[in-house]
C-alpha cells in the first residue's frame, strides 16, 4: 500500500482487514511506515451448492460486497485509515483496463481515505 509523501503521526502497527463471501480475515500487523508490504495470502472459499446456472452465480456475487480496511492499532479499538468497497463480482473479476499494468493476481485499487486519516 502506497501513500506518497505521508508520514503517520501514530506509530502503532497496521493491518489489512478483508471481508468477502461472508468471511472476514486480517493480515499480520506490520510497522507504520509507507509503503506497506503485506507478504501473505488470504484464502476465501465458498461453495454455492444450490447454484448450477453461471448467470445466477454472477447475480449472487453482485449482491455480495467485498470490503478492505486499512486499520491502525490505535487504542482503544483501532482506527480505520482507509476503506475499499465493491461488489464481489467486480472485485474478483475486474474489467480489463486499457493501461499497461500487472496481470494476474497483482492489481491496483484506490482506497478511500477515512475522516480519521488526516
């Protein structure tokens, strides 16, 4: 995660919280210095046992929301610095872009800064 030119005033560690397909997971905590590099894999699995039509599966994924939150461990309960929300279909299967970038698992997204992240 990059945030050019920004120094965090609080020095507590950060983690990334990810919620998708009805499951929530978080990364290990890392030091509060940009760029933030999370070198781990979060695996989410869900079986759609009653769904046989791919079109129905697409609709189910469109009704689900993927949420990513960058959280700093500031007492008492942590502080959300930035968030990203998108329907799960578009998050998992983004439209091809005309820009030259990473292909495959690497992808850029723009998180929305929270009001507590000055």
